[in-house]
C-alpha cells in the first residue's frame, strides 16, 4: 500500500469538512418539499454526499454520534433521534471514496481502549490512511442507562478516564514497529518479535497488556479531534488533537477561543500550526441575497415551536416575554448583561434578515436556528465567502465544519456556488495534494515511540 504524505501548500488555505446532519442543521430543514427525510439510513444518499464532498476537494466527512435518544420524539431535533453506528458507516463510506478524510466518533466513557484501538487501526487500513478519531466523553446522562451504569459521570471523572484511555490507544497503535513484519519466505521468519511490544499498562482505570492484534496504522498515529467548551476539553484539544471543533457564532469570542487553544498548544510543547481550529458554519446560500433570505424565511415559517423565549432572554439579558412577538426589539441598553454579546447576536439576526428593523419573532428565529452553537450566515456566494474569509484571515478559524441547513440541496448550493469562489480567491484547494487525513492537513507521520526508544538506547551504549 502506497500512502502519500505531501506537505502543506506554500500558502495557508482553508480546511473544509462536512458535519453531517442528515435532515439538515436547521430544525425545520427536513420539512422543505425538496429535502430528504430518510437519508440517515439510505446508503445511496450517504454515498452521494461523500462523493460530492470528494469532488469538491473537502478535507473530511464527519458524522457525530450519540448513545441515547429522546423519549420526546416530536420535539427532538430529527438528526439527533437516531443514526447509524459510526464505525460501520465510515467503513461503508471508505469503500466508495478515495481521497477524502473520514472521521469516526468513539465515546471513551462507554468503550474499551483495546477495542477502539483495534477498530480505528482497521479502518485506517480499509480507508488507505484516511481516518481520524473524534474523541468524545459524552454529555447525555441517558447514555448511562443504556450501558449498565447507575449514573453518568461528571466532567472531571469522564476526562480523567479519557486521558488514560487515549494514552493506551496511542501506545497500542505503536505496539508493532513498521519493520516487525519480515515475511522472509527463504528463512521462514514472518515476524521479528523484538519489534513487537507489550505495553503492560496498569493504571487507575485500565489494565491492558498488548500488543494490538493489528499492525501499526498507515498514518502511524491516527489523528485525534475533539470538541467541547469545558476547561478539560480545551486542554485535551491543545495537548492531543490535530483539529478542534467548536461552536462559535460571535467573531470576537471565536478569536479568543482560537488564541486560547493555540497558546495552550505551545504550553504543551506543540507548534500552534499542529492544531487546527474548525468552527461549525451553517451556510444558507442563494444565487442572490434575496433568494437566500427567501429560503431562510421559508425555513423559519416551518419551525415547530411554542416560542419559548426564556433561553433567548437569558442570552441577551432582557425578558422578552414582556414584548409582543411581532413588535420591535426592546432597547438593548436594558440588558442586564455586561458587554456587547446581545448586540452581536441582534446584528447577526439583522444581517440574516437583510434589514435592521427586525421583530422579537425574527430574533427568536435566528436564535432557534443557531441554538446548537454554530454560526448561520445567509447570502449569495460572494457574501458567504466574504464572511468565511473574515474569520479565516482574522484569527478566528483555520477552516470550517460545514453544516448545510437542509439536505441535499443546501450542500449542493455550497459546493456548486461558494467553493468555486473560495478557489478563485486562492483560499481553498483546487486539487488534493495528498491522499491521507494527515496529508490534507500537512501533518507528518510521527516516529514509532518504541523504535525511537530503542534508537536512543542504542545511541547511548
């Protein structure tokens, strides 16, 4: 197997991936007449999506995961109700693609390190070195009831467990040196046992002997990714991850997050260029600005909601229940919160609507469409590209996790209309320069830790 690991292009460029919500990111995306509603379980739909991304030269295809679903089926966001198991799905996608990176999610709280090491190494081989692992500890307390637990662990316990879990997996990936397989037909030696290593890990949470029963992955160490807002999740990202997913809708806060992770990476002895910050982006694209806003209004008209303004009121520091839904917004100087967050949120909603005199209902619509934390921008291709460039060039992002508002049309419009604009501006690749996940991000294959240790010992003798 030949794996290409070409380096970064001479000019910094955007990294783009798809965060797949099979019914679209907008809560009402599935209700559009042209939208798919059963894509989560349709292999042809999933194949078409991944192949469209590969045609557009995206860095990766990503589907999140959850280990429980809600009993309130009517009001749960459709894409969060049920979905395919990620390892199975990614193996299927690997078979119908050639270049695009593939991200699999594995929850450390409800898994075993040896199993995850084996599954990920196997998928790295089946994909030709295109795998990355999204490390999650899980926030859903309902998952515990599905895994024979009395309760879901708190943040601190989950990350203590995850830290040890990741360390074991990385050691297992290295347990076979690249030169371990001799395969000498004349002598009959298949393996050099001196290059196969037990890890003999005995820690607070795990006891794992090793070695792994899969050879070292093609990428050596499979890239890690993570998301989250807690201090522990940020530390994990800065210390271990090649990419950090984040939900940011306000530019200034996104810049602060970007700077924090890069600074922490340096404190952990890494180059800031080894960690890529990828906020979620919901691009609602139209051929014209008005076409995009018309689609935005159509989506909002299909929202299933009781217009509970309490969460929005808390976000802007004003009790909106005292104001009529179709009346003007209250004076933002009445906000009980310090700073400009309320003004920033209102400005984004005004930009989406294309005018300043928006109503409480219209602000609620924007908030509902972004309540899961990702930036929604509405506009023509140039306007979408302008805002992406502003974040990219302004120290807020190294690229974006694209979350189309509805599927498959929302993705098609982004690929057909926005990607060519980014390419013309030199902000995004026109051809793949590598064929592995590491290669797309310009990351080299790390040296095997056991081989490195042996080399150092040999040099000291």
